[in-house]
C-alpha cells in the first residue's frame, strides 16, 4: 500500500478541535469524539490523525470494517507509526485479509512468509488476559500468528471461553506473568474467532500425590485433551485501572503436595474420551476418581 504525502492543514482551528476530540476520547465520551473526528475529516481530508484515532476507536469496539477503512485512509495519508500498522494488521486479520495483514505485520519487524490462506505459525505459548463482567483471568494460549491464538488452558466457565477456542489478540502489553523468575508479557483478548468443540469435565482424584497428577497431565496430553489443575486456583481478579503494569505469578505444581482430593479440569469433545483416560490413570495409580460435567 502506497502512502500519499499529507497536505498542510488548510485551517488554523483544526488542531484545537482535534485536541478537544482527543480529550473527550480519553474521558470516555467516545460518541462526541467520533463526531468531531469525522468533522475534522471533512475539514482536512488529507490529514491522517483523525483517521488514525477513528481506526483505534473502532478496533476496541470490534467494528473491524470501520477500523480497517480508517486505518487504510490513515496510512494512505502518511501515517507510518508502528502502532498504526499493528492496528491495521489486526483489523485485516479479523476480516481474513491475510495478504494485507502479512504486509502490515512485516512493516513492524515481522518476517512472515507469503500466505494465501489463514496462517498457522508456531509462535510459542503466551499468557492472555480474558476480561468478563468486572473480572479478568490469565490463561495460556498458543500463538499462531501475531494477532491470533488458541487457548491452551481451561478458563473459568463464567468466562464463556474454553480450551481450544481461537481468539483475536491485541499487541499491547497489559502486564507480566512471572514464571520461574522470568517475565512474560500478557496480552488482551479482543474477541472470539471460532469456538472449539471441547466440553469441560471436573475430575476429583482421591488421595492423590504430585506424581499421580503429573501422570494424568501426561495421559491427557497424549490424547489431545485439555488439562488444568484447579485445586489451587486463585480467585478471579477485579479489573482495575492501575498506574503500572500488574504482575501475575504463575500457579504450577511445584507446591508441597500431601495426599488429598485434587480438582482437575479436563477438556474433551466426548465424555467417553475422559472416561478412557481416567480408566488408564486408575489402572496405573491404583486410586479412585469421580467425573462431573460442568
């Protein structure tokens, strides 16, 4: 996509009007801000900032056609900041414009190969923040391109997300997950792209120890079933406007196990798949269990 050199502002009152729109936008009066941005576009059609701000607003309202349109106009009129290219790439991804998305991502340092269909790269496991009601939850997801990921955790049922769901993700860092002393950036989910066919089951392991929980984890992995240890889940955290990026500490299995009843979440397409794995687990561990569908 070629950019045009934007023209000088034709009227001196444009900038104060633009600053007013930005101030209203930041205060939460998005409706009035959008009206002013659109007025500015009529007054100065070749000036890119109003297009850029409109693209960002529509992105966070999941109006991808509008986000793409205004992002494209901003770039055509000279916008060349990394944030603009990233927002434009996310909108292109949401609209399945794969080639345009690839070109936009490569503008900000990626080296993505040419694709004709939906890309499926292996970009590693990343922490994602799900937000619902007035709470948020950090889950793990497999990133398959810069703006899409597949959930690898089993989220709380209240979240309306599940193991295997394909989601659209933002590029802005919203916090850090601390894993073995190392910081991993956390990104926000933007929307659900495709729901998985997995269902959640709660399994109670009676008088189980760490090695027996690890065994079930491995058996679920072998059968492509989701696995999460819900025994030591922390409460969902309230969404707060913080002046700093929050840090989330990873819940893993490195705590001191004693024999106890463990609550394990398992995700599977069929109950029979869970029952088969649990029979294999019981035959090895020589322990009892119960299965409940959530």
